[in-house]
């Protein structure tokens, strides 16, 4: 702890013994006692030091006490220093008046009473200390005020010159301060900025989000940081980052909020430019990769087409130039036939891919028994499995019902998966084929036929697995590859499965771990009975109980051929007479010739959509079909889409993919049929 500085006390007397007596009395005060043996010496001491009190002897040779006091009072530094006169002579009134006139504070007669002297000196020492303390406090206060003024000026300059907008808001939401940059960003004058919130300057498209986020911030009290577009009254739009933090008192009481607005338009533009560059680079890389794939595909295609041609041409020339025995001739013809079939399959794959790309791959749909399809595919691939001694194991659930599909294309799906498994399974391996019934994860009432082809082959790497169903993709497309083919089979399989409203997936634990391909196809609801049995008893229309729509005239409108074929087949299965057309104009032309009982129309069609058709239909007279019941089929499944369809004039709205049972039940409901449609 710092010691308190000692106070100076000046003792003036021409006799040394008197000075020693004074020191002995005042020593216990612990202050700094300064001696002076004459008036001149006393004045010299006052030149360099300040004193709390001066004890001045009156009777001194040369310059006496009164003269010394006069000179002391004439100096500015010592003008107010207290003087106590000391004298050994009796004090007359005249001397007292003279002493007090010179500014003396007291007049003591020798010999001195130590207690009185000590108490009087103590008073002036304490007064001096307090005066010095007040002076120090005043000096500190002056210094603090000066520093505060400098700080305020510095803060004012910083706020004025700040590159970001600054604002202060009270707890009621009123703005108490904004700097010039804030006013520029918000496009407001100084007075306006205190009357309006920054939220009013947010772009109208971002304002709802800004208000919601700011309200949450006020409720939660956390730090705030969001980016919005600001729009000024002059139409200037800029991106702004808004930050804010709560202001708290020393006791943790909320005083308001302080925040900043930073113009980040240039940063946003730079980010957009960078994103555009990245998109262009990605597109260029993808294009380069696609070109490489095409080049690799053409190289593989050339190899795959030339390989069988070499064998075919070679054997043809031998047959033409040499006379071979029956065994050699048979061998030559078998080789030519085998390679011709291989080349034909390659060409069919290429044509299928071409049809897929142009959207011209069509299905001839009907009710298909998957057991027969899979058995036919298994028989077709046995000659490929036997030379490699690959074991074909089958687990086929005979209770699996039928699916709507193209029998040839379904067989192509299974055949492609089997040939793929056999190709990549080494000699002596195993390929397992399973057929079972599974339920949909989303709809427990929807059942699927699941086909799985599981092999013990080389497997699929984790890097290639996501690309296994892409066109022109092969895990190994080098000239040293160990497996032939164009890399089109699985891409064709995926497209065919999707055309049948199914799904396909591939799983593999990695190289050497085999692979599993899983196909799921929606099963038909078993609500029609056996078609062959119905035909044997007199055809589709022979039993009203099994054909609840018997004789009903249905007009189907859809620009997708597969969907038209499917709907026509389905309605005919239920005994209806279906007419399917691909456009609005064709539908109106049919209605001019013959009236239908109900309209089943797709919404999304090229040129004119289903809304156009229903409006034109409702504009017709009742006898020409103006009041015909109509059901909308669409892939748009939102509630507003349903309401729009009903408002346009449709009685019902059904989303795709179509559940036959739901559609038939909906038709029956619309027509108020008395025959209940059975549900599987």
C-alpha cells in the first residue's frame, strides 16, 4: 500500500534552541519539519516547496517576522499559506492587529504550550492535506473530462466515417440513433431514420422473412445475423447483412439493441460469378466425361460388332471355298448362327436405347403371369450358364398374381439381369432367382411382385454402384477388359421397369462380394376373377356380377400411348367399351359421332391440356355431352390442383400412378352404380 506523502511545516526562528524545541513538540506529527534561521532563508525555502503552515518568530535580527510575512504574502505561491506568529514578548493589541493585518492566522506567546501548538498545527496540516486531495481530484476530473471529450469525439468520428450502418433501438422498438451510413443504406434522411425501422427498407419479397426472424430474435435474445435485400425509395436494390446484439446494464438488465447494416452487394455478386464459373466448369467436365463415354462406347461398339463379323465372314469364306464334311459344316453354321444372334442382340440393344432417348419405346400391355415369364427367361439363359458350370437356383412363389405389362419386355428384363449375373460370375459360381410378394412401405394395401437376381460374381465397386444403371457406363471399358458388351443392358432394364411403374435397385458389398438386383412391379388387384374362365363361359359381357361396368361407354384421353393402352385394357376387363384418343381435338371429334357415358382425361397434355377439354365439353349442349360425368387423372397431387380440377368441371380428381381399384370405384361412385366394385 502506497504511503501518504509527508506535509511540509516551516519553522522560522533565529535561535537554534527555539527551533529544536519546536521540532521536539511537533515531531510526533510525523510530518516534514523544515528549519529557517532568518527571514531570507525562509523566503528561499518558499521558492521550491509548499508548506501547510509557517511558524514565524516575530523578533529576529535583520528582517523581522512582520517584514518576512509581508514578503510571503506578496508572492503568489505562498499568498494563502497560513502563518502563526511566535513571540517571547507580551502581545499588545497593536502587535496583534499588525500580525492579523499581514494575514496571520494566530499569535502564540512563548513559552509555548505543546498541546495548544500541536492542535493548532494539526488543524492546518489536515486542512492542507484535504486541500491537496481536492486539487488532485479536481485535476483528475479535468483529465477525465478531457479524455471523455476525446473519446466521444473519437466515437463520433468512427460512427460518422464507419463503412457499416450503425443503429441503436430501445426496448420498445424505437430507434434512438443511426449513423450516416445507415441512412444511406436505408435511403432515409436523418430524422426519418429515427422514425422508421430498418425493416421498412427491406425488399417486399424478403420483408416477411425479415419480420419473422427479427421477432424471433427479440423473443430469444440471442445474437442476430441475417442477409436481406434492401430497396430504397429511389429504387436502388442492394444486399445487406444485418447484425444485432442485446445491450445489457451492469446488473444484466436489458437496455435495448445495437446493430449494424453492412452492404454486401459486391460479395453477393462475386459469389454468383463464382457459382456460375463452378456451374460452367461442372457442365464442361460433364460434357467432357460424356464425350469420353461416347468415344469409349463407339470403340466398344466397333469391337463388339466386328468380333462376331470376323467369325461369320471367316466361316462363310471357308464354306464357299472348301468342301467340308457334315460335322465341319454343322460346326460352321452353328458358329455363324451364334454370332448372328449375338450381333442381332447388340443391334436390338442399340435400337432400344435409341427408342428410349426419343421416347418411342412402347409397351403392349396385358395381364402377365410372372412365373411363366421367369421360367422362359431361365430356359433361355441355361445354355450360357452350363459351359461355366454356374448353378441356377430358383425360389418362385406360385401365389404371386399377375401384373400389367408387356410379356416380351418383362422377359427381356429378367433375361438381361440373368445374362448380366452369368457374365460376371466366375466358373463354378451360383446365381439365385427369387420371386415373392412384398408390401409397399408407403401404402400397406399396395402389394408388389419382387424379383431378385443374386450372384456370387465379381461384385460392384462402391464408386461405380451409383452409375450402374446409366447408359454407356461400364466399370471397365479398356481394351484389356475381361467381359464383352456395350454397357446398355442395365440402362434398358431400368427404363423398362419404370415404364411398368416399378422400381429397380442394386446392392453390392464391393469387389468380389457378388451383387443383388431387385425389381419391384405393382401387382394387379385380384378383383376380376380369371379372364380365361370368363371367356370360356361366354365372353366378358356374359356376367354382370364379374363385369360391373358392362356396356358402359368410356372415353379415355391421354397423350401417352402406354397409359391409353393400359386404361383401355383395364376398362374392357371390367366389361366397358373403351375408346382411347391422344388429344382434345380427337376427343371432341369422337363425341360428335357418338356420346360416351363418362370421360377419363389426363390433365397434362401437349398443345391442349385437360382443363381445355373439360371447358369445351361443358360449353356443349346436354344432348351432345355437355353434362357428361368426368374424372381427371394427373400427376399433380397438391390440394390446389384437386380444387382447380373440380372448379374446371371434373367430378373427381385421381392422382397418378393409378390404382385400378380406386379408379373403378370412383367411376361407379360418379355414375351411382348399384353394383359394388370389389376391393382386394
